C-alpha cells in the first residue's frame, strides 16, 4: 500500500520555525520571504499578511548582532551551513534570542534555488545558561548585557502603560 504524503501538513506542524526565502542576498529588497510555517508565526507574532514581500530584516533591531549577519552571508555564498543566534524582535517589539540554522537548497544543476532557515526561540534556555554564568562570575559582561536587553524592554513597557 502506498502512503499518501502531504509535505505541507508536515511543514506546517513542525515544532521548529521554518522560513524559506529567495536567493537574492544583495540589496535591501532581498532575500524575500517566500514561506513561513505556523511555528515561525508563533515565535515571531507575525502572520503571513505581515510578511508579504518582506525580508527577514523585519525581525532585526537595536541589539541584533551585525557581525553575525555578515557571517551568515559569507557562509551562504560559500555554500556552507550557518548556525548562530542573536537578538530578534517579535511583532510586539519584545526581544527574543533567535537561534537558527540557515543553508541553501540546490536545484538539479547545483544552483542555489532557495535559502531555508530552521529557527527557534532560545530565550528561555539562554536565560538559564546566563543565570548559571552569573553565579560563576557576577561581573561577566555578556551576562549583564543579556539581562540588560530584557530589562530595557520591561521598563519601556512599564512606561508605555
Ligand atoms: C533564509 C534566511 C533566514 C534569515 N533569518 C533571519 C533571522 O531570523 N533573523 C535575522 O536577524 N536575520 C535573518 N536573516 C538575515 C537577513 O535576511 C539578511 O540576510 C542579513 O540581515 C544580512 O543582510 P544586510 O547586511 O543587508 O542586512 C535570514 C536570511 C536568510 C537567507
């Protein structure tokens, strides 16, 4: 018996966020988002109408690590897999630690036809890790910066109320 395989149902129900873009890395108009799954919308708070014609830069803000983004571009152009994490922002403006793998999907002739990202919200895990680091060294600058980003958002929300 042949099993009917519905790949869209599988993509839509993966626990990781999935984002697919075109391969136009150069210029502000690219890479343009082609598809996001439901887990991605749950992480970011954006729905499909919000991201029509947009690039993943909609997730970026003040504390996004520009060096990491350069590393991402280099990896993709070298046909390598990128893995990294940085601060991104939900539709509400709330910062979260985006952890993602990104790589190209190649067509029959070895040409990149899509970029794909597998993404997750690592804020909770990172908070635990940072709390452990804080116990070892209360002056750890990375740890203090991490908690400062979260505190900044909390206090901005308080003021807005
Ligand atoms: C498939 C894919 C997914 C991406 N996802 C993210 C993301 O989740 N967060 C982010 O900050 N940048 C993400 N980017 C990176 C930006 O789209 C962009 O490539 C990056 O900001 C570098 O370009 P720029 O220096 O012109 O801004 C992603 C890129 C691709 C190709």
